[in-house]
């Protein structure tokens, strides 16, 4: 299957071949590293690269302490050269950067151009980097982080922000801040929080989310995808054998289900994308408080769903519980009436889920463009 048909995922104008990202590791992840893994990855975050005198000095201290670092006298030239090597690789190219001031980031983007994604490192917790005003320091100085995003966006480039969950006062507020500043991607090291934190961030913003932390099996990957991730990233576990296995299982799952990142249903702990699977708001269930938190009335929700499926295959299903496939649950939940309606409509299970994905996208457009904010876990 064509990668776009399989995942329907694009980043910076490039079709993502698989939602597997090679996460940055200073002194390790460069173009050579990416090329050795390109067949089973969709995106690479090279670096991290220190990009100004202050952070390069911090890198030298880290090297003296025994850590790997990319040390170069001309980080702009090095980033440009590394990116050029990957132009024909088919990978989405990103560079993870550590700078002491917003202008440092903007200067690199200005020099290198829009062909790559620029990732702000708000993740590193090494003391020399924090003292230099980057890494985790940015999670305690969100005004500076916000200005760094805005400085990059003024250069008309795509921006990712790599964060460590649980460091900022409220990751949901942080996600909203980054979204409104213009960020395109949030790359989240979930630490020990797992999918609960991921779901919170998914419910707070419409950005592309890359989930990171101990991704070493498809069980972990699926858990992240069903709770809000668009992609997953690997660092220490990104050996070729693990990547190949994950890519194979990811493709098979996507082809079987029709929606590779299908969320759990709301009543089973799913994020708000799963509103596409909710039935009419006529009983006491998690849908009711969710709609209240979103500022959407029951009548508006019913109108939204029915309007969104008009002239689509989901408009049918007169013999289902509520008279339309708009109200039916996900394909993995057994339902004789839904399956009969799909058979009558000539819809496969995977086609049905692709339609549900379209429905979810329309509902999320209302949630996030209608100034609604999901303020609870």
C-alpha cells in the first residue's frame, strides 16, 4: 500500500513512510546513522547540535565529563551538510538544536532554509546545558521558549519542540502555549507517566505528537498510538532489527484497521478523537462531562456528528441502535447491527474506520478552532 494511503501523514510537505522517528542522541544521530536505518523509519531528528558559543562551551564541558557530543566550529555548515546528505533518503529531516537565545535558532533556520524541521531542545537535563539557558531550563522559562518558537516561525519553517513530561507546571498549558506560538510538533519524552500524560496533551492541542520513552515493542507503540500519538520515536532501542520489526507490525496493523492511530473509545479511557465513536448523549457516561468540559451542548454534538457524516457512507445505517453509523463504535467492538449495516453499504471494516477518521478530524476542527478547551484529564 502507498505510504500516504496507509498513514495519511505528512510533515513539512513530505509523506511519512512510517510513523517511526529516530530520536536525537548527541554525538550519535547524524546522516550516516539515519541512512543505515532509512528503510524502517519515516523521520530523523539529527543532533542535538549546540548552535552558539554559549551552548558549544557547554558541549565541551560534557565531552570532558565523558559524554558524546557533536563538536564543530561551524554548526550551521555542519547542519546544512548533514541535511544535504539525506535529501534523497525519503526521510523527513529534522535537526535538534540547543541554543542560548531565540535568535540563535532563527539564525540557523535563516541560513539553512525550510527543507528541514527545526526542533528546539527543551529536553536535555545536563547541568551545563541548563546553565546555558536551554534544555529543561526552557520548561521553567516558558516565555523564552514561546519566543524561541515565534522566532523560528518568523523564518517560515516547521518547528518541533522536544519536551520532558512532568517538568513544566502543567503540560496541558505548555502544549497550548506552544500551539498558539506556532509550533507544529511536540516531541514528548513521557518519562514514567505513560499514556495518561499523552492523553492530556492530545486533548489540549491539535499538533502532531511524537511519543518517546522505552519504545521497544509493538505493544508499547500501540499503547501510545491509541492514547494520542501520531508517531513514536526511538533512541537507544533504534537498532535495525527492532526498527524492522516495528515497521512490519505497524504496516500490518494500519492495513488491517484502516486507522493506524485509532483511539480507544472514550468510555475506555480514550482521548477526545474518540468522540467519533460515541453514541447519542442520552445516558450517564463519560461523554456527558467531556462535552461539558468542551463547552459543547448535547444538541450541538448531535448536530455536529450528523452534519459531519452527511453525504458520506456513515450517514446510513437505519437499523443500527441510533439510526446512523455516525453513532456506532469502533470496528474492534463486536456489534451485529453495525456489521450488518456495513455489509449493506458495501463497506469493509477498514473503510469504515477510515470514514470514522474523517469524522474525528471534523469534530477536532470544531473543538480546536472553536476555542473549546478540554481542561480535565
